[in-house]
């Protein structure tokens, strides 16, 4: 099983405890993307929420300046019709020479989706997303105009002239831990994405998805997002973790905003983070508890060798793709790229993905 390493493409330089001085920075986006490309990351996730810049536009902005970096573009069904979205993704896939994936997200937060005029419940959003994926694939692959009459969408004779380069079509990523998410994801996901968790929880979840997909003769791959705190020694790594926790708490107490809105507490994530304390030696959940689950801050803490070993445990559990980030966008991207990626690839007998394009 190969291993794929992605980063997270920020649209402005900031951390959980150091606010950005700008709201949007095109030069930083391009610089950060080129850094990932130069360091040999396979791709980047371009995220989306109710207040963020448009991820499709960001992908188009950086695709021309990165020769091989792939773009996993977060996309929420319901705000653009699937026929239009199919043409948007197909266009960017053509412009980037086949480097695009669609990460379909139904959003965990009702408070957030209502900011974008969407008042469907979470199970309804997953059902709509499932129909949306079928439409995307039909538009991407059909050589004739498509008709569709479903629960959420109806149209006649829709067609996409510029087909995606990727065959059979653009990869679909899917995420979510609910019963509806697993059911629909097992039906349509090429890659099932999940957040950080203990090894035991991760293995259990992977088996749940596989069990749902098996009767359909489907076998999705799995991706995990994980934050990293890395230092030359174990003591230095844990001291840095404590410093990050202290700085984030101080930032919050001073009125700073971390992640989603203060009223949007993810109690399930907090409960899981509290239960995970001490279960795996490198896993650190204190920041997730401190931010009340509003930010994706569960991390692995240790030396490069320890982090490599911990990630390989997840790899052996079935995770073949990782989104790895730290808490300082530039510094940590460099450290992960230089210290960790070569170790991970060597451990699984995989050659480096690095192709230098200079400048």
C-alpha cells in the first residue's frame, strides 16, 4: 500500500494563538503552495467554511505556479447546483492537467450552514450530498446530455463539454462519523476522510466503513488529518505542546476567536478528546479540549522518529493518506517536509515524490 502526504493550504498566515494581520493574502497562498510543491508533498487540502475565500478560485490561483502539486478542494453541496459545480471542477482539472479532487463535505455545524441560507438538517445534507455526487459523475462521464429527477435536484439535458482529464473521473473524498455519513460514503467515496483519533478508534471506524462498503463491492481508501508538534528531543516536543496550549488559552481569554463561533461547541469531539487522554503515547488532545472542539487541534507530539513510528501505526491500521500540518504554517511545513516525509516514504519502500522546479 502506497502512502500519500498532503498539507493544508492556508489563505493567510496565522495560528490558533497568533491572529493574522490580513484577512486574505494571495502572495502567501502562492508561496505556501510552492513550498509544499518544492518539499515533495503530494498535494494540499484547500478548506471551506461559511466565511472563507472560495477554494476553487484558490486552486486556480496556485495551479499554474506548481508543477505537480495536487489539490483536494473542499466543496459543500447545496450552494452551487451540481451541474454548474461539475463544469467548474472539470475546468480546473483541465487547467491543472488532472490534479484536482473534490472533497464533499456536509458540514458538522447547523449554525454555520445557516449562514449560507442552508437550513437542512445534517442527515438531510448527507442525503443531498449523495445525490450530488451521482450527478457530478454523470456530468463528468456522459457523452450525451443528462436528465435527472431526484429528491433534491431536477434538470434536463445538462452537459459538460470540457471533460476532466482524470479517468475514470475526478476522485471523490467524503467524510463524517454519523450513521448517514458512513452509509452514503460507503456508496460513493473513493477516499473516506477522517479526523484524528486513537489507534483503536481509527481501526474501529475503518472497519465500520469497510463493512458498509463490502456488500456493494466497494473498497474506499482512507485519509486522516493530523496536527504534529515535532522537536529534536521528546522533552522539547512536549514543552512546545505546553507552550502552544498556554498561548492559545491566553489568546482566548483576551477575546481571540479560535475556529468556529464560540456558541458552536462540538461536545462529541470534546468528549472523545477527553476519553483519549493517555491512550496512545504520542497523541495529545489537551488543545482540543481547551478550544471546546471548535478547532482541529488534536496532535501527535514527539521527535521525527517517534512521529514517523506513530504515523506508521495508523498506516498499518489502514490509513494510506495523511494531511499533516503543525501550528506554524511556514516553519512546520518545512520541518515536516524535510524531517518526516523522507522517513515515512523510506519506511514503506516508496520513492520521494519530490520534483524540483526551481525558483
